[in-house]
C-alpha cells in the first residue's frame, strides 16, 4: 500500500515538474496556469496537484517513523510549523477569491498577505510540509515532501510570466515592491505604516 501511494505521488511530483518546465520554457504550450477554464491543462494540473497535496500526508501516516523514533519535541516543532503554514494559507485564501485564483478576475490583489509576499499560498505549503516531514519522521514522506517543497518554490516562475502578460506594468511594479516569497522587502509595508503613524502623531 505504502509503495503504491509513494509511486503515485512521485509520478505526480514529476508530472508537476514537467508541467512547470513546459510552461516556463515554452510559453506557447503553457499548461499552468491553464490557457482556459475546464481545459485538459487545468484538469491535468489539478490532478497532479491534488495527488501531491494529499499523498504526502497519507504517506507520513502509512510510513510513520520509518526514519526512527526521535525526540518527542519534534511533534511540537512539526505542529508549530503546520499551524503557521495553515494560518498563512487561510489568510491568503480569504484574501484571494476563487475567481481571482483561476484568472477570471482582472485585478491584482495586494491586500492581506499579498502585501508581504507575492505567493503566500506556496509559502504556506513550504512551511506546512516542512512541519509534516518533521512530525512524521517518514522516509517516503521525506522524499516526496522535499520534492513537493521544491515544486512550490518553482511553480511561481510559470505563473509570473502569465501574470505579467495579463497585468503588464502594474504587476511589474508590484514585483519590485514585494518579494516572491519572503525577504527584506517583506517588512517594508509594516515599517512604512509605523513611520506614517509616528508622523501623524
């Protein structure tokens, strides 16, 4: 059972990597973001993504502690990372509508977590999956989870080309202000707000 799930998740990981590579290096044949709703590109991408998203935690359960039974504090660290990732995900999902995430809305979202990072969902998945890997101590979830984290870090490169085509200069300006994931520019909004409050007082 574990090896069958592992094979399926690994195939999905490789599939998503190919989808990303094709979309980045051959934009005319872009698969993600899909060229239109309800297309084979959309279904294929979401099948791969769903298998990865649910497969890694399932492997952690099926292959629990195959790397060994480490100190109990790993559960606290894993739960903390998972909670932080989930919190960012919920914040981002609340800010970004379903229509916007599928490209149906012609508006750049710069509120909520998008003021600090251009990809809060992918950032949250990186943190969340790191927590799962630590807590499960599973070899199979470690392999597929690290692969998934790598995918979350490269997927924005295919999306940003599409966003630049959709929004042009406003999106380019947004990229100059806000980092792809997290960096020094992440903290500028709160710093600017602090200065503005001090000046008004």
